[in-house]
């Protein structure tokens, strides 16, 4: 009956997400909200599978908070408004500082595995652990009878790096096909916990972005690559 409980509970509302906040307030608010939701089993399940508006909370508001820490230095004079819906930007910037940024709009996306990420979560919830890098195989459908297998073998670091770099490139490709307002920047959030573990990896990633990703993105003013760990932060014009 977990699915019924989750579907009826509003863990976060659209009004909460769209409340204008100072750049310094976003990350603490998101962290506290996720922690609060995770105090129940239903909440943990909903966060893990990003149900309802928890998708926007984890995939947009959280990267937005990380970005504000890095780019705005948690300024008290920058107001960010998260926009939830189908418009062609995810947040607006009101910069009240003397030295204002030229950026006005933010578009946020993820370098992700697609269905494989969901399948890993199913295994994690069922067994309590799952290999984060192993290849995923599925047989059947989501109805009873579906089987999921995740390889539990070690993966070479080069392979891990290349896989995550390709996911970043694919995310950029998806956004390159759309039109955005003038002075919009793109934020791509990636899994840097293993793929980009040291300075050499980050430098190699930066070169990859310069040569393989930036040429696709002439519809944005700037590109930012942000890691879920908050350690990776790259900025490109």
C-alpha cells in the first residue's frame, strides 16, 4: 500500500518550490526539506524514486542550491525564483548587487542513466544495496515477473569516466534542440562521486566539454557543470 500513501501525500508543494529565495537560502532549504521528508518510510521511497514534485526538488532545486553556493557565493542580494512547469527555463535571477550578473534565466538538467537508474533503485529498495556502476539487465515488464540483474564486477575508472562524460554530452544534445530566452545559462548536474575523483579527471572533463559539448550549445550564454557531491564545478562561456 506504499504506492497509495505516496500518491496521496504532498511532500512538497508547487508554492513552496516557487517561493522566491535569496541565493544563500536555497541549499539549506532543500537539504532540510529532503531530510524532513526522509523521516518516514513513505518519504524515503518517494525521494528515492523522485515521485511527483520531488523530481523538481531533487533534480532542479538541489542543483540550483549548489550553483548558488558556487556562482553567487551564497549572496544575500540575489533572489532566485524556481519556476515549475513547461516554460523554457527553470529559474529566474533578480540580482540586486552593484556588480550584477548578465544572467537572467537558468535551465537545469541532468546527465543520467535513464531507465537504468530507476532499475538500480528498485534493486536497492528490495535488497538494501546495489552496484552503482555494474551493467543493468532487465527481462519482462513492470508487472509481476520482471527480473532485474546488476553486474557486481569492478569497472575500470576509464570506462566510468567515459560513461559519465557521454551522459553529459547527451544532456547537452537534448537541450541544444530548443530555444531559450536571451541571457539563459545551462546547468548540467553529473554524478562526480566516482567518475571525476581527482584534479586530473576534472581537467580531462574540462577538455572534453570544450571540444565535444560547447560547440552544440550556441543557444546558451554560459554552461555550468556541477557535481552532485558539490565538489565539481566548471564554468564555460
